[in-house]
C-alpha cells in the first residue's frame, strides 16, 4: 500500500472535490447537502473554492466509489477494500451515520493521521433508550412466554416480575447510557454505572465507577444494560466471570454491540437458570445463526439490531452531516470527532453534548 500523501490546508488548492454517500438518502437529503456546500462556496469567509460533487453510492456501489471520495458520509454494510481506499490517498474525513465504528475504523484508518473520523454518537440515544425499555419490560413481563402461548390459543396466567425497587447497572455511560438512565430514573429504581471516563455523573445515577469496577456493578445489579462501544479492549469484555457475579434471577439487556458479550456465557447462564431472562438487540454474529440456542429460549427476546431505527433517522443523520460540513470547511472542531484509538468521542467534548441536546 502506498503511503498517504501530504494533505494541504483547505485554503490552498487541495479542497474537497467529492462527497460519497452510503446511507438511504432521498433526493431531498442530497439537495440539503448540495445547498449546504453551495452556501459554503458562496461564503467569502470559507476557503472552499472548488466545485464539490455529491455522489450517492448506496451499498451497491460503495466499494467501487469509496476510493474516489474526499469525504465519506454513511455506513458501509458490505465489504470494502480499505487498502484500495487508503492507497488512493484522497480520503480526508469519514462522517459515520452510526455510533458504532467497526465498519470503518480499520487499522489503516486508525494509523493515518490525515483521516478524521466522526460518528453519530448520541444522535439516536432516544431510540436506543426506547428499544432498551421494550426489551426490558418484555423480559420482565414474560412477553416471550405469552407470545409462544398465543398460536396455541393458551390463555394461561404465568408469573411475571417487577421493575420497581431493582438495582440497574449500566455498562458504558455515554450518550445512549445517559439517555437510558434519564428515562429509568422515575421508575423507582436504583441506578449505578461504569464508564471508561467516570466523569460528570448525572444526578439520577447513584454511583459512576471506572470500567475496571464492572464486576462490582454486576454484583450489585438485578438488571444489567450494556451500552459500551466495541473496540479492541471491549471485545468479550462481558463474560462468564461478570455474569456469575449477578444475583440469581437477574436480567441482561444488550443494546451495545454483540461482540462486547461472550454469547456462550450468556447461553450458559440462561440454561442454568442463573439469569431469568435476556433481551438482545445485537448478537455476536449478525444475523444470529439458526443454530443459536437463544432462538429457542422462551426467556429471551431478540430484535435484529434495530435499536437506532426510527422514522427520523435519515433526517437526523443528514442534519448532523450538514452541520459538520460547515464546521469542516470553516476549520472548526467537528461534532463527535472520534479518538481513533478509543473508537468513540471523548465524553467531555462539548460537541458530543450538542448531539444529545439536539436528538
């Protein structure tokens, strides 16, 4: 792979010439991006002095067109030849349309100081919180059991569980974790959390501990909700050791990434009865293999990675892209600029807080 070329300041000749999209943008979204770029070019205080082409590659053509991008906005869900992208030497900024960055934070991107990466961290926190509630109440109220009885026309009352009075541990108190905590607070529960940066503990959370105290969180929790990011240090971060710390009859909800959890350990804890139930929006392998025991467990609710989905998702993603285009060309700090070694924005970044207030 050829070394990355030296990028010149935007005030010089090397302005961005092509923005490649890979998300379900409609014509009105592309028009919004083109209008933003036209306004920037007309702004005498902005160094953008080249025509900028917006190309909607979609999933079908993203591998073909990404090497031609100066800016990439979206989320490639198909294999991309990143060596070819990096060898082209054009890419200067990735604006992910997702919070998770495993689709683009490949080693070459991480190592290249000329490529800025920003995420949609926190942008879909309300939707993820609602999905967490759907899974949580579903397993507590035994919706899976009742749904299995419905095709057989069995109208049988079965025991259910309560949320009130429980201790809930949140692993990863970023944008999603904080939104979940805020919505759980009125439900007469005790909230504790861990985070890579245990700073700025919200009032509704009783204790915020560093990530290395996750075992203590599990030991005190009746319910654990996973909202931590996936990176090299968090892969299978939650396993048999942590789950064993939980009180018998506890519940685990995963709305983070499937690979932060050792799925075999989850299955073992469910089959032994140590866990009373689990709700997973994400799985270690997606789609979840047909052979997985999770499919047949009546105490497990499974949704197909739809936590961040909503009718307004593309609108919100496009709005963030337009705001960040203005910041990028004006030389301002980009909202949700990612620390590429960590795989997420620093939580003290006021721009990340902006996303939470706008979501």
